C-alpha cells in the first residue's frame, strides 16, 4: 500500500464530495429514498427507546442499513440481516462460554470466525448474511469473556437479535408503506426500436486466482481482529464493536474488484474514514445543542440521515462517503438511554472506527511486504 495511493484516493474523494455539494439537486427518487431512511431510523430509535433496549444505535443502524431503492431489495436484505444475526448469535452462545475465560483460545477464535466470514462473504450470493453472522458471532464470543456464564451470554445474544429485528422491522414497514402507496422507483422503458449494446467481452479471472485473493483478504481480517481484540482485552477498551465492523466491512468486495482488491480496499478505507470524520465532527457538535429536547434530537437525527442519503444517492463519486457518513453519524449521535447526549460515548465509538481502519491498514502493509498479498 503506497502513501501516494492513499493521498490520491483521499484527494479524489474530497473533490467528489465537493462536486456533490455543488450539484445539490434533489430529484424525486433521491428525496424519496432520504425520506424513507429518515422515517425508518426515527421509528427504529423511538421503538428501541420505548422497549428500553440497551443498544439503540444498533437498532438505528439496522433501520438504515437494509434500506434499498425498492421494497423487494429491502425485504431481501432485511431477511439476510435477521437470519445472519440469529445464526451468528447462536454460534456465539455455543462457543463463547466455552472459550471466554481463556484468552489464548478465544482471541484466536475471534480471528478464525472473522477469516471464515470474509472468505465466504466475498463469494456468496448471501454475502450480507455472512457479514452479519460473523459480526454477531464475534461480538457474542467477546462479550462471553466478561459475562462468564451461559445465561448472561445468551441474554446478550437475544438482545442483539431484538435490536436488529426492531430496526429491520421498521425499515420493512416503511418501505412497504411506500410500496403500497405506489411510490416505487420506476425506470423508464427503452424505446421500441432500441437495441441493447452487446457487452464487451472481458477476460474473467480464474476461480483459483479469486480463491487466493479471498484467502489473502481473510488472512488480513483475521490478523487485524486478533490485534484489536488483544488490545481490547488487555486495556479493557469499549470500542471493539465499531473496530470489528469496520475491519470486516471494508474487506467485502464485489467479484469484479477482487483482482484489484488492495486498491478497492484502500478506497473503501479512505471513504469510510472521511465519512466518519465528518460525522464525528457534526455529531459531537450537535449533541450538546439538543440536550434534553427530544424533538430537537429527532430533527437533528433526521437532518443527518437526509444529508448522508443525499450524498449516497448522488452521481459524483462520493456515494460510499455518504453511506459511511450516515452510519458513523448514527454511531456517534444515537444514544442508548433516555435520549442522553454523552459525547464520551460518541468519542469511544468514533475511536473504534478510526482504530479499526488504522490497524487494518498496518496489517495490510506488513503482510503485503512479507507475502506479496
């Protein structure tokens, strides 16, 4: 990974973001997506608070992350998120209590689960389900070393499933209502005499080369998670969930990018970091301003989600920055009890994102030089 690649990628991302703001023209389709996302996140947060769930931010992210351009795609993604979470939670409950009190075993176990997740997710039609399953399993296994016994570990796992179900349910309900209301996006039909252009034949990489690329990414993920988990265990850090999600998320690529995985991963890392920096700054500034005012809190939340969705659905090359801004904004802005606005919790979550990117970047650099990954 060369410094020039990072600098050029960051420069291009900032320029793309600038072009997006300069071309601030909300279309009907973009506005509809933003409105659906705002309602879904707001409903997720309100329901999670009403149910007194301990991790409101996870419900909020679930309410946003499964949102797609149409109801069918949203429903499919919602199903993958729920099934992945349930299976990952079950695996974590089975493995966590058995290894949680033995760090020399459970830390490598976290790496192994992550490696399997990244390897399988990069070649599966159910990629999103694999990601959620792996993330949930690692979180539950890690929590088991503090919860000690099966009962509390199972309770933690169940609450994680409930968090996801609340957010996913809110998203499906909102997109379903828009779907029934006849507000689905409709692509214009081609003219009757239009003949689709023949696709250009491009050489496809061999399955063996793709398998090696997936294995290299799985190894990078495993090493990074083992390092992060070791530091979290020794130093009692609270930012592991955000670091873990970041490490796995930036290593999941479409098949077309697997052969140029290093450049694609660097781009995702840089875009995620820029989105997180912007969201962290905005979120931490807004938190004290909405203290004690639920309406102001919800309005600020809606504004942040709208801005991120607008950039995400743009055409200027900053789409992933917009998506990561929204996710990071939810991480730092959504609080977990009584509409609190504790900036320390926001700072911890932001530190997890930055720490995950930093550790993964270092691991990629070292492994690339040692093994030519």
